[in-house]
């Protein structure tokens, strides 16, 4: 049987872990994974090939393109927002030049295979930039075309990459005498903060919620770097993976956009702490805002309007705030850190 070959970049990251777990369950799929860091064993075993390498390495991408016929590319590799603020030129290289390289790989693949290549891209709420907290509260659920004035390097990179995706999908080499051969079908979701029970993010600014939870599960204190009343949207990792897979599978003719908001719940940092305390009563969280990171989170929307994703490709998160904790995060995190449940303590 001919297998569908899927390329996943940033495969060893948080989304990569969850995505590969899922993709590996489908018959007829082989995964080629690439990451800067050696892949965790559990993930590596599920890949046809697991390559340690840099998406800025043209030679490596060319070799990959020669060796495989990719059906879909999940381009997950990126430097997140806090890390990108600390190393803006590196972030630009990885986030923008890296994405351009992958889009070029997609076009080359499409030409070689004579068919469209799907390019699935996680964008972010960081593309939004609200000027102050009052405007943030007033704006409530932000639509895709509102407030696209990011204040971080990461947000700017993501917004620009969405535009690159539009260019490669609709206007690539528009001045050529012959219509360009090769087509990319770019599809993106603007993720809120993601919370996984299995992994902890690195270098993001929405990290306060997952960090708070993972510290509590290990009975460690945590200094939260934003105010208690800070509110942004979040999503449980299984819903994030589902969103990528569903968008990938949606018939193109149903899609009016290239990039969609997706959201699930939007607790304040204080509400996250209160919910964690239900299951980990000894959790100790101090709220010690880092003013500079606070300003970044304050510029992100309080919530997102994801009605277009719901209507057009059936986006429908399984986990609201309560279910995310009671049915996914708490049981899985207890398992991960081997912390007995309250019942077992009695
Ligand atoms: N989680 C990302 C970050 O904090 C935002 O999408 O950078």
C-alpha cells in the first residue's frame, strides 16, 4: 500500500509530541520528523525517520525533498514569544526564513509530484496587539481581522508568515508567462495558550498557566509572572491537535479563509490557580508580575471569536475549562508525576 508521507518540523516540541502520537495511529501514514534537538524516544519510535537538523539548512531540506514525496507538511518549528524577544534576529531567521524555506520545499514537492501540497501552520493569538488593558476588556472576543498590530517579534513573524502562506497559495510567481506549476494549500490556526499534561512549553509568554499546573503537580512553589486578573484564551493540547487534523482534512471549498481563530476557555491566572488548588490543595503560587512580560500578555486578547472555524470546518473543542482539568489535565498529570489522587491519600 502506498503510504501518505507527512513532514513534521519542530517535531520534538509540545505540539509535535501530541500530533505525532495521533498521526502514528492512522494506517497508511509515515512520518518524517525534524527537530533541532534529538527526538524523545517515545516519539522517535513512531516516526519513519527522525532527523536532528535545522530548517535553515538548505542542503538538508533538499535532501529530504529528493528522498520523499510529501503529502502534507506540518510546520511547527518556531521560537516562542519570550525567547524571540530576547533573540529577535535569531527569531526572525528561524520563524520567518525557516517558514520561507518550508514553503519553497512545498512548492518544489508540488512541482515534482504534480499535485497540491497541504501546508498546516500554527499561528498564534500573538498576532494581535491591543494597546492597553481597558481596550482589551472592551474588545472581548476579537475577530481575525481586528487588532492585528502585534508588539512582539514572534507575533510579527507569525502574522507575516500567514501572509507568506497567502502569497504561496494564491499569487506565487504571478508574473510568469506560463501559470506557475506547483501549488501550496496553506491552512493556519491562531492558537491560544496551550496546556498539555505531558509537556511544558519553553520560551512562551502564555507559559504561566502550564507552569503553574506542572509545579503544583510536583508539589513545588511557583512565582507567577503575571497579575492574578490577567485573562487570555487557552486550550487543552488534545483539542489543539484535533484542530490541526480537522483543518487539514476540511474540503478546500468549505474554507473562506486561510487562517482561523480557535479558542476554548479563557480563565484569569487567579482562576487557574483556584482550579489547581481543588486537586492540589498544597499548591503555592505567588503573583509577582514581571512588568515587561505582563505588557505582552496584556496586549493579547481576552478571548477570540472562533465562529468562522466552527461554521466552516466544524471546529468544536471537547474540553471547556472544567473538563480540561477534571478529565484531561489532572488525571494525566498525576500519572506523569506519579502523584496519588485525593482519594488515595485518605
Ligand atoms: N504560546 C505562545 C507564546 O507564549 C503564544 O502563542 O509565545
